């Protein structure tokens, strides 16, 4: 990922000043507060996705939005997007934009993310002892990763917590358990 950012910097797309780069300055690559206080995110980097986002927002005929790469226009257009996204709830934006190529996603808390159909279908989260946990990643076909154990309690004996660390991994390496006594 760092090489992507370095190549963008070399191409003049990433600046050291916050809010001036292609990934943190434009109106089409940001998060916005909705009418219900929740947030959505957009990332319509490519012109065809940006055009679709503008169309879905009812801005297709507004010439102010014609050149999404005009850095001088970004602050004003970001303000306009803020006003537009503040007019509906996150769920209303989800209904309009989710599943399209407008490069949209609702900003979800961990519990909402766990219930989202995309995450549920991929088994990203699991409840273990009534505590939501993220499953190991990455997962490749033909391999399996161990399911995490219960989350230790803050008063739990450290030797109990480290017990699972002393097993040799698949390469035969055994983690040290004497360093934390």
C-alpha cells in the first residue's frame, strides 16, 4: 500500500498538507453526516463512478460538478455534498446508493457491521461467549485459521491468558511465555 501512496505523491496527487490530496481533499472521497446523525462514505475516484454518484444525487445537470478533479472547487463542492447528505438519513442513502457503482458505503459501528449481509456472508465476525470478535484474516482457500478463544477478563491470571501461546505454530516455533511474568 505504501508504494501506491508514494506513486501518487510522485504524480502530484498526494500532498503533505491535509485536505489537498486526491484521497482526502475531493468532495467525492469523504465521509458525510446524515440527517439522523449517522455517517456515510463516498469514494468515487473514477470519472464514471463520480458521474453516477452525481446522477444519483440529482446533480447531473449542475455544471459546478462537471470537473470533479478541479482542486480549487473542492471546498465549495464538499460543502454542497455536506448539505445534500444532511437532507436524508443513512438508511435512505443506503436505499438509494447501496449496490450501485456510485462507490458508497454506510459507516457502521461494529455491531452493525457484524449484521451487514456482506460481512455476515464472509464470516468476518463471530460471537464467542457473547462477545463480538473479528475472525482471523486473511483467509485463503484450502487453509484454516484457528478461531480466537474467549477474550480474557481484566482480572484473569496472566498464566491462564498465555496458556494458548505456548503451542508450537505450524512452523514448529514456540512462543515465549516467560517474558511477561
